[in-house]
């Protein structure tokens, strides 16, 4: 009986009927709820032609070891047809620590590339045409600092800022909710984030200053409704903060982007993308009344679900990733990363990451799903799911409004608690054999074939520490001290911090030194206990 019940329940717990018919949409108005692609409320897509006019960006997430190691991987992927570079940073970098910090020991280059200085950034992108490709940087707490390094590097290479295209994740609220990689309390973090938005609005017309991320919220254990609600509300919070700090909504909102997870429930994930576009357009219109229609459009990147992959029977992950990638395409994503089959075991090998890229290319060039816009639009099931996801997310949004906003909700532990409960519910279903996972509680094999994995040796950390030591020896220490002092004075006031950060990295101040200087002004943060 449990198995039968499971087959008629979505991953988010939404009831699923055995058959859908017109009566399931009897109060549904296709003119207002569906419309056409490229027009409000953008349910069917933000562009009239969608993939008929341009395919999604194929952007494989990559980063490990030294800057040279990752640079070689970037070039390998670009040679095999990748159309954008996406940087994975290691844990010390994500936490604003230099590689020689005692807290970084054993983690340097392990889960991403180690970047502690402008010199590292220059070696990371050596020989890569920054004005011909787009770059995505998955960095949040120290995002403005790494962005400053990127801009300083481009300037040294003679590339004007207005020719740079890409995305900075820069989504700090989801760190407090899910990923836990913050540097300061929420309010000063929001200030720094808005500074990057204002700087991009003035100097980088092709750059997305923030990618509002539901991916990590889903990886932490949320369901699709929670991912949708908390992500969109984070975005609304950023817009509200920027407007209150004096930015005009139409000056920055067209450059906002989103980042969603794509999990296993095929039709629910397709409906999630459609509901996200519609709900964002409606909430932006209701709250901020923009004049530019692009301010209402939800542009998004998608990544297949890392949390759905299994160490057992890792070849099965190729199938999971393929289905998830297809759901993202049918849902209308603007760019996509497909996970490699071996990522639950180690960093992906070249063979595994090439297969993940080929998965996207086969969908794009052989499946013919790009021939028409929103091919599942009008399906009774998909439209009913889209409506339910929107309704469920709106209920969360209304509750967050009543709580006084996302920052107050985070301080009370509300979204963290909701995600925890969802995660526990999912795990119990797996352990009770109510939810099937092939290789875990279905079709289990005792003797499994092993696969080759990529390992990071201790020499990576030693190399990075030696480089930092050499940098500190040859740089002008007075120039470093002066740039950090100027940065602190600006942080204590209300000036935009980006010019001061760029000056500091040009003076060869390191990531850890800049972070420590800002902490002296902004303070630190301890999250509430969630029970």
C-alpha cells in the first residue's frame, strides 16, 4: 500500500491523480495563466522563440587543485564544445580564507580551485578570451572580493569592463538558509551585495551581479515548493534592499538571474520552472511596478541534482542526470550544468565531465525537443502542477511577509527548520523503503565494479602556500596597508566598496587579509539554534 501511495505523490508531497482531465483546470484561464512565450506572465518562457532562436548556454562547473589545474580543465571543456566557463572554488576560498590559514589545512584545492590573490586569478584564466566567453563564479560570502580580482585581471589585459559577460552568484541569504558560508551578519552582507549590483549597473551592462540560488536550498533537503518560495523571496528581498538604497528597479532588475536545482520528479521540475517565471513576474509587478518588461522576466541557470546521485552503481547517475537535464530544457532554462557520474566519489574525471557535456549536446542536437516552445504547455497534468507549485510557494511568501521579511525569518530559524523537516521526511521514506532509489533500496548489488577517480595530493596545498609566501615577500606592504585602511574607512561609511576592493587586490592584498579587514568593521554572525 505504501508503494502505491508513493506513486501518486510528487516529491514535494503534492497529491497526483491517476488521470488529469479538463475538470482539473476548470478555473484556469489560458489567456492569463499561460499566454505566449516572451509575454507576461512568461509561463511559457522569457523569449518568443526560446531554443529555436538560441540554445541554452552549456556551462560545466569546474575547479580543483591549483589555478593551472583548473585552467587546463576549462580549456579542455571549451575545446569539446562548452559555451561558458563556471568556476568552482575550494572551501577556504568560499570562507574568505587564504590557503596558508591554519583553518584551511587539508582543504586547499580539494572541492574547487584555490584562489587567494589576484595572481591566482590571472593564472586561472590565462589564455582564455574573457571578452568572447561568459564566466560564472559560484562564490557568495567573499563574492565582491573575487569579482574585484576578476575585474582587475581584465583591466590588466586591456579588456574593457563593458565587454565582460557572466554571472556572480553573490547570493548571501541562501547561505544563512542552507549552505552556511557567510562572513558577516546579514545587513552588511546585503550592503556589499547591493554595491556590486550598483557597480555592474554603472560599468558592466553584460554582467549578472547576482544569481539567486535555489540550488543549495534544494541540496540541503527542501522540496520543490520550498525551493521555489525561498528562492523567489530572497530575490524580492534583494530588489527591495536595492530600491531602498536608492537604485531604480529598472537599472538592475533586468540583470538579475536565478539558479535552480533539477531533481528526479520529471514533470514537477518542469512545472517548477514555469511556476517560477509566472510568480516572479506577478510579484515584481505587484511590489515594484517596473516600467521595463525585462525587469519582470526570470532568467535562470539550472544544475542537475547532486543530492540525487549515488556512490552505489555510479553509472546509473548518467541516466538520472539525463532525465534531469531534459526536464530543465523542457522547463525553459537559459543555461545548464550537468553533473558527472563520479561526483559522489571524488572530483569528476575528464572522461566523466565530457560525458556530462555530451549529454547536453545530445539533448540539444538529437532529441528534437528544441523544435517548439514549451512543448508540454497545455498538458492537464503539467498545468495543474504549475498551478499547485505557484499556490504553495505563494503561501510561503505570504507567511514570510507576515514575519517581517526573510532576514527576520532567518534570525528565527524559520526557513532552516522547514528545510530540516522536509529533509528528514524524505530520508525516512527512503529508510522505510517507501521511496525507491535504484542501487540503494531497489536492485541492490553486493559486488559493484569500481571506477577511476581523481585525487588531489598534498602538493597542491604546499604549492599554494609557497606562492602566498612569495607574494607577501615581494609586494609593497605599505601599499597593501594603505589600501586596506581606505577600504575599512569606506566600509564604515556608505560609499560603494567595489572601487576600494579593486584597489586592494591590485595592491596584492590577499583574500584573507581583505576579509579580516572587513570583519573588523562589519563583525561576525552566529546562527540561531534550529530544533
